[in-house]
């Protein structure tokens, strides 16, 4: 079965996380992604271990399945000449070099669109192609700090904290993939490609979402609430008799059922707590009483009570338990595939399930340069003598 993007070719010049995550999403839906890497070194994450799976870094394996690897020295005339020829066959190019680098290498959008006016060219950078910070390097943790998310993450009386995953990189990849698909749709009407500028900093600001709008509405600086919610109470974690539980009471009816199921009808009968507005206003007093209530029973008991009474709740799983959750298994969110050197490896499965053109894991993350000869012989008709010459010069 062909994927939805089976007729789309992507030239991937990106490295590390945001760009490779974006192109992996496209590859899962069938796009032919040619990952262009520096000869002898490749994507820096190839060496980001431990941990290793066989001889492969776990980090690299996370974002490079369903791709072909082509080694190419873009600092050389011969290397650029090969890229130029590939561009004429491509639909999308994605890069995350430091701002200005592609111009120096003569592989910027203005140059490449002369070769292929239909090319969709996506740049991912720390701060975007404009503005006073455009030349600064972009690192996820720095953007989390500067973009505000750390100021609202962590205990109310503790230090600001970053999210445990490089979430700015991941969401930048999501925004980039969305923009590329949008540009492909627009090209169906115009016949022309376009330039896409995605910044990690912009990404971080965008997903402040309701917290940013709380500030717009009030002018008050949003604060940290730990695992609690700024606008809904009770919507947080609670200690139980033997662990913890996450509770997400989003309606007054759910709160009433929680009180009744927890043998605390008095909390519901208290007029201060019968509306979310009142519960937010009187957060401290209510939460203190709920903390005492939850400590009376084990987590498993509370989970059963909540499910029987249609109250949103969940266990606080560690990573192994999350990945082995029956729901994760049923949704095929953990899949296996054979790797040429690492053997059978596990990968996270695709998220979106399309009925007619589903995303699939077809090939393992490639070894460095594994597809160089195949790509250059089949796409550019280079013979073995030319390949040998290019290798001797350090082009491949």
C-alpha cells in the first residue's frame, strides 16, 4: 500500500532533532526522504551515546527511520553540483544550518528555486531568519528558558524547570511538517513552491496557548502551579496511601461525583466549591482537604472508584509502564523492525492513524551513507568510476 506522500521527495539537510523529526513524520506517510550527511561523520546524533542499541545510538534511532542516507560534502563544488541535480527531482528541502550558512554555500532558497521553482524550502532555526536574535544558536533548553515555559513549570515554591523531553524541538518539527503539507497543497493551485521559516523561539511562544492569553486578559504574570492547573480545580496530582494519582476534574458534575465517591459530600455541599470559579478562588483550602481524602486509599482503589464514577483519573506511570500500557500496545505505539547491524530494534509507532493511507515503519534508520551508491546511480546515472573518483576526493 502506497503512503499518502509516496510521490513526494524530500531532501533532508537537517541534523539532531527538530528537522529529522519533521522529515520522519513525512517519511512515515510514504515520502522518499534522502538524508544528506557529512562524509565520515554524519548527523551528530549518530555519536550521542550511551545508550546504544548494538552499535547505534538510541538518539539517532528515534528520528531517522524510513529514510535513505546519502553522504555528500556540500562545501565542495562537486558536492553542490550533485545536490543541484537532486533538487530538480525534489519537492521539499529542509535544513537547520545556522542562519546565513546556506547563502555562503550557495544552497539557499533563492539559488535553488532557480533550479526548481516548485521546490518547497523549509528552514528551522533557533530564532528565525529575521529579528535581532537571528544569528544566535538555538538550543532547546535555552529556548525553554527564554520562551517562558520554564517559568510556569515546576513546584510553586521551587526552581523553574524545563520539560523532560526536548519539547521545543519536537513541536518545531510538528509545525514544520504542518507548514510543508500546507505548502504542498498550495502548490497544487499555484504550481510554485515557497519558503518556510520556522523558529524554535516562535514555536515555544505559540504553545504557551491559554497561559499567554491569561496574561493578555489580566496583565498578571503567570505563576508556577506544580502539577496543578491555573484555571481548573481540582486538576492535579495527589498523594494516595501508597503512591500518587492524577485527577482531572473539568466540570462541576465531575466534582460532585468525586465528593460523593470519596465520602466527602460535605465538600460538595459547601457553597464555595460548587462552581469551578469558587474552587479556583478557594483553591488552597479545598486542595488541603482533598489531599487528606486521597491519602485514605491506595492508588488502585482510587482508580477503580474514579472509573466507576466517570471521573477523569490516571496512574503516574514511569516510562516502561507507559510504553507497556495495554492501550499503548493496542494502538501499536511500540513497533519492532530489523536493523542491519543492531538486530531487532523497538521504535515508537506513528501517532495519526489514517484509514486509507496509513503511516508505516518500512525501514530502519539507515547506516551512514548506506544508500549513496544506489541514489547516485539510479537518480543521476553516475557510474562506478565516477563514484570512485568522488570518494577519493572526499565528496562522498
